[in-house]
């Protein structure tokens, strides 16, 4: 029997990723219980697993071997959908730029390029790379907490896969199942991979909402939002609505952690009300699923809470990543030589309003809407470089991950084809010898 895991590509595994994530989340054993079942915690058995490359081997924790990923049917449909989504996103990105620069007195492409200053451009690149590095570090830290191994190679690819699939699936729901599925192909058990991804996800949401709330409050109290001449009310209303929506999950989880009995009763009452209003069709099924999701989150996060040093490092990374992401528009305008004296926190605050203002609109369908909100927010400081500020901002925080995902897909396909070809040649040579 072939015990080597099959190298998968993002395009091939999109459909089975959702199933893998769901199966892992539905397992009765939590990450801690699964490690106990195989003979103690992962920390106890880590010394014997320390050898080898960071991205190897493919055997599952505890000695369990993973089977090859099942082949998808109609994989070409997903590829076509993916291409269409990317094309529509790029069209909206270039469209918003063309509309503003065409007859609105904005910079042409040549003028924008000539305005770029090298130190500012290098600083922008450093910030964008910093976001990528910090997100990968989050996975490294959580890997250490859950399986007692850092595995930087797996952490980096898991991070980029999540960003890629979050960007092309509705409500950014594709990233977590894909990350769980990918980690299982790299020898991490389903329970552990689920715990790792859930911890990282909850920490990221916590950092995103907490930092966002701080900058939105500062934006109002310090009068930053008052500098917006056109669309001020729209930015404020959509921003606060988006913040409220994003606060639901952290507040819901915290409610279950600190007041579990009351939280269970309240959840039952809300679902019962939804059933009476015919919003919820299967009352008990929905209740069970909701409680399962919360239970997975709370049990997963308790794993890293037991490692306080790692917890602190993880939270620092969560806040650092979001801080750098919110600051990208400032560094874009700085690279385009805009006059930005004392505007760092103002631009960050306005970016937060714009980002939260579209956060409740499903991706990738919010492409175009995001750019429009950016135009309203950054018109305060960007001046004639407004179109290109929006252009490079969106590329730096969104489209760059789509391009990286495409490159990963192509590379994985090439590697897979080479391995398949070698396997066929080996089988043929074996048959000829017989």
C-alpha cells in the first residue's frame, strides 16, 4: 500500500476541503483528547519527532498515515469559476481607477510612476511583507502550542492558502476548511489541524475587531471622520454596522466561556424564536450545530491558554498583522509622494471605517464596493493620486494573495504532473523487467 500522501493543488482540493474541514470539526475528540488517545500529549512525543525537514514527513501525528486525496469530479467547473472570479475582480479594480483618472483630473499612469519615491516604495514593500510574515508566524506559534512543532514550511503555505481562498469564496468561508485539509495532508491529525486553524482564526478576528473599534472611536473623538467631505455619513453608518457584525462571534464565544448556562438558555431561546418565525427550519439540528461550533472554539483556545508565553506572542502577532494592514494606505500614499504631514493615524482610522463598511458584504462580490469606499475615505489625503492610491492599496492587501494563490496552483500542478510522469515511467520500467 502506498503510504505517501498525494501532493494536492488548491484548485483540485477546493471541494473536498470543505468536507475535510467539516469532518475534522465534527470529530468527537478534541485536539487534547486525540493526543491523549495516542499516548499522551503532543508535547510529550515531540522529542521523537523533532528530526526531518519542516515540511516533512507526511505521516500523521501519532503514527497514523494519511491516504491520498480523493479525485474530484468536474474539476474543470471550479477552474472556470475561479478564472471568472479573478477576472471580475481585476476588472473592477482597473475600472475604479479608470473612472476616477479619466476625466477627474487625476494622475495618469506615467505621472503616478514618476511620482513614486524609492524609499517610500521600499517601505511599502516592507510593510506588505511584514503582514505576510506575521500571519505565518501566527501559525508557527499555534503549531508549537498544539503539536509542539513549529513547521514553518507548512505554516507559510497554510497562511497563503487561507488568504487565497478567503478572497475568492463568499463571506471568506473557504480559507479555514482549505487550511485544515492541507494540514491533514502534511501529517497533522484532523483534530489538531482543526484546533490550529480555529485558534488562529479566533485570534485574528479578535485583533481585527478590537483594533478596529479603537481606531473608529479615535476617528470620531479626534474628528478624523469630519475631514471627509463626501460620503461621511455613509462611511460612519456602514463602518459601525460592519463593526457590530464582526463583534458577534467574539462576544458570542466570550459569553459561552464566562456564562455558559445563561448562554445556552439564550441560544435556545433565540433559535426557538427563529423557529416560530419560520426563519429556522430544523430547530434542534441548528441548536446542536451552533453549540458544536462554540464548543470547538472554546476547547481549541484553551490549548494555547495553557501556554501563556505562546499566547502572548500569538496575540501580539494578531494585533501587529492588523495594525500593519490598516496602515497600508498611508504607506501607499507616501510612496506616491503625497503630502501626509501628521496624517498617519487619520488615514488608518479612515481605512478602518472603509474596511469595516464592506466587511459584511460577501467576497469576492464586494470587489468594486471596497474600492468605492476607499475613494471616499482617502480623498482627504491622496489628492490627484487618489485613483492610484486605491489601486495599490487593494493590490497590496487583497489581489496580491490571489496572484500568489494562482502561482501556487500552477507550481503544484507542475510538481504533480512531474511526479505522475515519473510514476508512470517507473511502472513501465518495472513491467518491462518482468
